[in-house]
C-alpha cells in the first residue's frame, strides 16, 4: 500500500547480527516466513535466509525476478541465490569450521535430519531470536497495523446494519471480509469469528448457519492485513435491547477492557494489564467464565510476543503493539468479548482499533 510511513527494513539485519554475537552461533538460517519477510522484504512462499557476516536468500526459480525486486525495494543488503540445493549452498558458504543456528520452532524433524546429514558445519537450535527483534515496532510498522485497524473499523460500520436482517453468522462474516477487501485490505487477519446467541459462549466459534436474531449477543472478532501486518479487534453487539443478563455481561466486560487499556504504558508489566481485567471481572462475579489470557502481541503474526497474561514476564516498552481482550463466556447463555489493538507510546498508549464500544446495542430505528 502506498502513502504509508516507510519501514526501517535495512537496519534489521545489522541488529540481528549484533544479537547473534550473544548466541551460540555466528550464523542463523532463517526459515520462518514472517521472519524472512521482516528481514528482507521477500514475500515468497519458499526460501531460506542465511544471516551472518553477510546475508544470502536461497530460493527457487519461481522467484528469480520477484526476490531481488522486493529486496531492492526495502533496501536490504541481501544476495539472492537461485538454487534447489540449500545444503550445497550452505556448505559452499560456510565450510566446516563454524556453527549454524536453525529456527527450532519452524524447521521440521525431517528437514533437520536432512541438514544434519548433509552439512559439514555444526548445527545448533536457536529460537525466538528474530521474534525478539520483531517485538518493538518501528513507526512504519505501527502505521501499517493502524491502517489495517482503520479498515476493520470502517468495514464493521458498513455491515453492522445486517445484524437486523436475520442473516446467518456465515453470511455476516463473508460480508465483513468482503468489505475489508474492498477497503484495501490485502487479506483478512484470520478466519473471522461471528458467534451469536449460545454460540457467543464459545471463545473461538466458527461462523455457521445459525441466523442472527433479536435478543442475541453477537461476538465479532476479526481483522485486516496490510503488507503482512495484522489488526485484531472484537466487538459484541446486542441485537435489540439486551435482557438484564446480557446487559450486565456487556457492562462488566466493557468496563474491564477499559480498565486494562487505561493501564497500558511503557514500564508497566504486561501481567498487570491481565490482573486489572481479571480482578474487575472477578469482583463482578464472573471470574470463572474468563478462561483465556487478556491479550497478545500483534504484528506479522496475529499472535506473537509479548503475551498479556498472568504468567507474562514482559515489561511494556514503547513500540509494543498488544491486544486487550477480556471476555466472559457463560455456557448455554452467551458471551461477551471486547478487544482493541493498542500501541504502547512514549507516554501511554494509542488505540489503533477505534470502533466505539458504547454502541453495543443495535436497535431498529
Ligand atoms: Zn481477536
Ligand atoms: Zn486477539
């Protein structure tokens, strides 16, 4: 997408090499696709990026033109080698007298066996090295997630009237996805969740053929993607005036989410956000029905570091982008979740998803 703040892609390889100096290997074979995109700008579905004294992308003949063009466009210093023989290229470049780190969460057992048999150098598992660099976003990344979030906001506003037309969950989800694509999203962030009535009690329900009816709570969790960057938001609507139970759930979760967001600032422990949401819901009597963590990092992956949970060790820093998404799910009766994607700033936070939360009740005019 044009008109966005540029990203600092070219500086990322240098930061990775600095980081490798504190690890067990001077070279890293990057196999995770999001990590390859982050470091080089290359979006192809096949390829490995060797990073050390210099950087080499090994990919196949389908990407002869695309790979150098994408790498040039972001100004990354990466040599492109077209070859179907990754291990021969690695042996050529590394020889026997060094150690190569590999991404243990991405490389399969079969790939590892092949590399171990063919490579002359030593192999050592490394994990989370590039992911750690990805945690804090540069202004160009914040801008992309912000644009994705704005597209999601606008798409929801556009299709919201359908909630009054007895459409199925699947139909509503398809219209929402289509509205995001029309507004410029390159993809949806993940399979859109539209969970109505009793289905709203299932945190990750798939949209089905249940028709949305007056009296339902409808949980809608979705996001848009720009340049590989995701947004993530949830709103819960009451179709028609909510009964006392639904009104209480909406009020409890909306208040918990507000309290969680208000805490977001650099220097704050991520687990304190979780604690604020959880204790507010617990005091209201629904603690046992909030059975997931409060949030997660968002970026090139929809779920990435840092976690916002009771076990998180992260202290928030400016540049972190996280979700705040408490929920209450009462089996057989319904559920409510409210979620924003927020960026940690130098002195607090900025909500990237801005669709209002006080319009949860949808009533025919
Ligand atoms: Zn979500
Ligand atoms: Zn989320």
